[in-house]
């Protein structure tokens, strides 16, 4: 297990303070300036799971309200909204500095019977045919300020390969369709709930970039004031995140300073394991002065 993987698993091991009150570590995720959105979602889901017996989450809906401060812990307060015969509902509020930074509703379902169908997985080349995220970023080191190079190349827990990567600093206008492969080797020892938490964490990776592609934008062009506004996720099938999964994304619409993005997550053998939707802030950065 790498150090980055150990840190992520520790982040998901939140501390119980009271019956429905939990504390999670703020630092250690994807970004140093604010808490990574996927981290808050995963910790909030972990808090909800700690109040549910023998049922798995099938959906969650979250709103990002304020940026998270990585220098202090996050408090998660769980409201046991309903315990029904088939469904359990929880509401989780994440708090820092006495204010909400996220609120989330999550629903849990018993094993049930019904009919099965799914859309097929897009036909893309396997992950071994694409450069890793680290290899791609290494190509840009001469164009990155020296003060930012260590952070850009810092070890991350999730292994990522992009199917059609764009130039970070001068991206050409491209289709909003956006595929990447991702996995975490240390998930091979994770239980079913932790597999859900890891996929929830990873589901916030790359999604907003889909809405930037048609406009020739990236996080590195200096033109964007962007952030996640909300996040919804549905779990469909068992997750084994130690294996490669395809994250197939698109952005049907951008406008009015926002971007709407969708994602489907498939196991490498083509099973649709989860679906994601997210709206993000995508407005022009204000120039100094």
C-alpha cells in the first residue's frame, strides 16, 4: 500500500463523537487549497453508513455550500430521516467554523428483485494503451511554475489514465465526451461499504472538465472560476475498485456560468456499476483590477 492510499483510507475512517455525530480529517486529499469535494461526499456517506444496518446505499444527492477548509476537521451530523421496511433514508450535514459546507441525502435499499438492463459500455481502448496521469503531467513540467511542480506531481491514491487527454495549458476545442480509466490498488482489501466510499470519492474526478472541453478550457488556462455545486450518484452493481473502471462522461449543456455534467462508471468487463450527475460553476475569472 502506498502512503497516498493509506492516507485516503484513513480519511474515510471517520471518528464517532456521539450517537449520530462524527468527525473527519480535513487535510490529505486531492487538493491543498480546499477540501476535495469527493472527500466530503465520501466522508458524509461514511457517516450515514455508520447509522445503517445491513443495507447498501443506492443513491445520494449532495449540495456543496461553502469551500472546505483543509486545516481543520469536518463535523458530520446525521439525521435518521426514515427507517422503512425496504428503504432507509439519512440526511447528513457537514460543518466547519459553525457553518454548513455540504448537506447530503442518502438512501439505502434492501436486496430486492426486479428486471435488469443497462446501456453498453462505450468501446474505448483498454487502460494499458493510454499514458498515466503522472506521465502526462510530467510532460508539462517546464511550463509549470517551480512553486507548483511538487504539488502537481505529488503521489495520489487513485491511478488514472485519460483516453483523449487535451493539452493542459492550450487545449483545443473538443467533444464534451470524456473518458478516463481509474482504480486504486489498495482497494483489494476493502469491504463492500469502503468500496462505495472509494468510488464516491473518485466520482468527483474529471467530471467538470467535460463541460470545459467544447470551449478549449482547462483548470490551467487561467480563465475559469469553477467549482462543484452539487453531486448526485446512484450505485447499481457491486464495486471492486482495485480493478480498472471506465468513467464515461459528457456535458450536455453549459450556460449562465454553469455546466451540467453526467457520468457512467463501468467495470472493465462492461457492467454499469454507478451513474453520476453534477452541476458546476463555470464562469469567467475576473481579471485583477
